[in-house]
C-alpha cells in the first residue's frame, strides 16, 4: 500500500517538475516573480535555463523512480534529489537571502520535505521485503 502511495506521489511530483522545467526555458521571469523575489536582478535567462535543466533532470529521475520503484539505486537517487531540493530552497531563504517565504518557496520546501519523509518511511517496507525474498531464493551451501 505505502509502496503504491510513494510510486504515485513521486510520479506526480516528477511530472510536475517536467512542466516547471519547460516554464524555465520559455520564460525565466517567473523565477524572479515566484522564487528569487528578493534578488530579482540576479535572475537572468542563463539562470532560467540552468534551473530548468536541473528541474528537468530531477523530474526525469523521479518519473523513472515511479516506474521502477523497486530499484534501490534509483530510489536512493530520487530521495537525494528531494534532500538536495530541500537544502537548496532552505539555503536561498535562510543563508543567501535571495528568496522570501512566499508560495514559490514554501511549496517546494513542503514537497521536498514531505517527499523525503515519505520515502524514508517507505524504504524498509519496499527494500526489506526484497532483501528477504532474495535471501530465500539463494541456494543453501552444504557444510562438509
């Protein structure tokens, strides 16, 4: 059950990231309006493309994880993408002071934080059962 919840949630978040990445390539000014509200002059078309590329990669990794939820390396990479996003948006707000606590910053903080917690909670249920089933299918060695 929890595996399905994670799969659907990560898939939705991944697809949303892909749509957001397209926005970055089409019009980077939305970054100044929604995220970097305290440093609007720092938002350039190059930053928009970079942010779009990073968001696209995160979206692809997350979508692939949703399709292959039982791949431990992909699961861990996806989990790390959420931790990285959480750290990034928190740093822009708390350390660099380029972002105010607006919907454009609060939303990714909630999604990244909640997704991190969800994936950590679901990890044992998804991978411990795999490890146990792998152990049961191993041939037993004979003792001499």
